[in-house]
C-alpha cells in the first residue's frame, strides 16, 4: 500500500471513530407522573439514568454553561437544581407556588419563574436564590421568555389570555397583549423583532411586533379528519436557523411545522399521543418531542421532516432539554 493510500485509510478510520462523538449529547425528559427525569444518551438513544425529583416535574431547562439542569416541580413548590455531571440534585430554589415554566437571562445570573397558583412571576438571583422581585401578571402564568438582549421578559397567562411584558431593569410591566384563549409558551426570534405565542384552546399561534405590541400574524391549524378542538398548540421551538418553528399540537398527536417567513403551516408530522414540549438536538438535525399519553419521545429528522424513532421514557412526559456532550455519570 502506498503512503497516500495508508494515510487515506487512517484518516477514514479516524473519521469513523470521531463521527459519533460529533453528535454526542444528553437528552433530559421530565416525567410529570413519575416524579423523575429520564436521561438519554443521544448516540444510542438508550436510557442511561433516572433522576428522582420533587413532585410533578414539568418545565426543565439548562443553564447557559450546561452545568446545571433546572426542574420546575409544580406540586413541590420548588425548583430542583441538578448537576449535569453527577446527575444529582445539588440545591433547590424556593420558587414560589406551582412553578411551571422558566427562563434564564443570557448571562446566567437571573431566573424568571411562572408561578401558576398565585399569578406571579418570581425573579430570582440564580446562584444565591434571593428573590429580586415578584411581578403580578394574569391568572395562571405559564410561558416565560427572556428577550435576546436581556431588556424584556415575556410571560403568558393561561386564564387571562395575555402576553405580559416585563422590563428587566425595573421589573415593571410595560405591555399587555391580548392573544387567543389559554396561551402556553412564548418565544422570541434571535433578533428580538418578533414574539411568538401559542394559544392552546384558541388553536392559534400569534406573532407580535415588539415595536408596537400589535399582533401582525396569526397562524391556525387544519388537519383532515381531525376535529378543530384537538389542534391545540402548546410548546414551540425554532429550528433550521429559524426557517421553521415546530409546534406540538397536543390531542391531535401531531407536530406542526410552520414556515416562519410565510407565516403558514408547511407540514404536519404524526407522532405519539399528546405531544407537549420538544427541543432540537445540539447539532440542529433532529427534534425531540415528549408524548404525554404514550410515555415516549419521538425523534423527528429535520432534513426530511419525518418521525424516525420512538424512545420510551417515564409516565406523562412533559418537557425536554438537550445538552451537548455526555454526562459524567455515563
């Protein structure tokens, strides 16, 4: 064999070894009924650990440095903080009653928590756990989204059907935007020029212009053979460099794919029963969605927009978080 041929073989072998590592990630799924987090190896799609949490874990998210996983335990009135290396709960944040969703500022210093039972947003120092403010919002707050430039935070209130906008410096409300019934999640675009809000019972996704706080577009859903009341948008996640936004549609057992430029539905993907929340993979090639009634997680290929695999998790899975790299516990 020539020296060139040997080099080619060696290089190919190195690529084959390195390829799986390039996609290595850890997936966390909160299981509302089991009071656990399922930990999945992103290469093998096998369960590698189960973390016991406080009661009724729902919203989960990672710190910007991926060192900690925050778990909103609604019936425990607490946020469990998990070390992503050891997969152990290392501390708890006194979040206020019934925390559901949360968001962390880009610097990883402040956490904004929706307290569903007392119509408040609790704002806390992330490290010390000190409460910086409690902001009254509408009834049953759920969605939380910090603006990319850290000037504003959006909170949705289910029973008031509004998106509330908080000034991150003064902790005062600066706007209230009426959307359709039972808004669930809010997401800013990367440039901060649009705020997207899903309305579960209203069956729509609203696009809000933050320069005027007016709704500029509203997307609804229609699937032949599926009753309109089953098309309930819950979670939302931008994918493919924000070309699309994935919207789990609850009882319809589908995920809608919305073209973000055209502001219209491009496709519907059949998944498990009652998809709730999801998260794109670290490399942006897959979308993971938790199916609450089939106790599994569907993997969607974002190039083909097809469901490719189902992974068993715990009972009543709710939220998904994805960490690049593997945990130290594997």
